[in-house]
C-alpha cells in the first residue's frame, strides 16, 4: 500500500469515526423514513402521469372511432349517389383510421400494463413504509431508553464527562478548604506564640510579659494592703508575705521562661467576683 493510499485510508477512517460519534440513530431513522415517503410520492406521481397519457390515447381512440363511423356513412351515401369513386375514398380513410385505432389500442394496453405494475409496486412500497415506520418508532424508543439508562449509569458510577467535571470540582473544593483550614491553624499558632506582633500595639512580646508580671505584683501588693487594713491575723499576714516573696522571686526569673497564663484561666468576670464578695459578706454576718 502506497503512502497516498495509506493517507487516504487513514483520513476515511477518521472521518468515519467522527460521523459515527455524531450520528443520532433517531435522526437517521427519521431521515430514511422521509426518503421512503418521497420515493412513494414519486411512484404515485409516475402512476398519475402514466394514467394521464393513457387517457389521452383513449380520447384519441374515441375520436378515430367516430371518424370511422363517419367515413362508413359517407361511403354508403356515395353508393346511393352512384359515386363509386367517393365511396372508395371514404372507405380508404376509414381503413386508415382503423389502423390508427389498432395502434392506439396496442399503446393503451402497454400503458395499462405499466400502470398495473406501478400500482402493484406502489402498494408493496407503501406496505414496506408502514412496516418501517413501526420498526422505526420501536427502535427510537429503545434507543431513547438505552440512552437514558446509560446516562443514569454514568451518573451513578461517575464515569460520565459531566460527573467527571463534578468530581474534579469537589476535589478542588476539598483541597482549597483544607488549605484554608491549615492556614487558619497556622495563623492561630503564630499569634499564640507571639511570632506576630499586635498591629495596634508598639510593644513586643518581652514588653508584654514584663508588663503582665508587674501588673500581677501590683495586684498582690494591693491585696496585702487590704488584708492589713481589715485586721487579718499575723499568721495570714506571714503567709501572704511568703506568697509575696515567692512572687518576687518569680519576677526575677528570665522573662522568656515565664509562661503566660491562659486568658480564660486568669480573667475573672465581674459577675463571678461580685458573687464571691456576696458570699463573704453573708459568712461575716452569720
């Protein structure tokens, strides 16, 4: 096989594959049905034309028969008038018309046979068209059912092109969500570790830890003052003094080694504080 032959074969195979994928059996069946109906219409038109031609010959035959009768009457009249020559001429014309009538009869018979054959073929073609129409509708229904079943199967198994696109979209959404969740967790971790400074504050992590220690010491000192004013016993004062000394030692520790308490554990709401104070007042009254 030469190069041109191979190239032609490949092109034909590619085109055939494209046509097979683009072909819709329902449309093909409908087109074939319409073609058969057009052929039936052509046969009917041929029968009509043939019948018309036959009718013209029959009309011409009747006119010739009338002329034959006329020439026959002319010959009789010429004989009565003793005009044998005229009678002979009339009979000669009669003979010519009769020959023409015989030819017309032969042609009419041929046309009649053709007409009968066409009518028989027309009936056969019409029956085949009706059978094809029934089969066509059945095949179209089967094709539609198979197509619907195939779409459902592809949707359930995810094998179709559309479901493949949906699967890729879900996968991309999951990857994007996981990325955002990881980024949010990273931001929280960095913020808790102090790697990111507060944008609204000009203090770094060390300054904030030192300030927290100073605040704790001031609160403890104020608490000792309140206890002294309320006349707490010496034992409680010594315990408080020991606690204060411990807090002072803690203040001398490297700030970076101090653990920052969780805000949820150190912060006490106003409502809880008021409730505890109310309980103390009730105990003093009792």
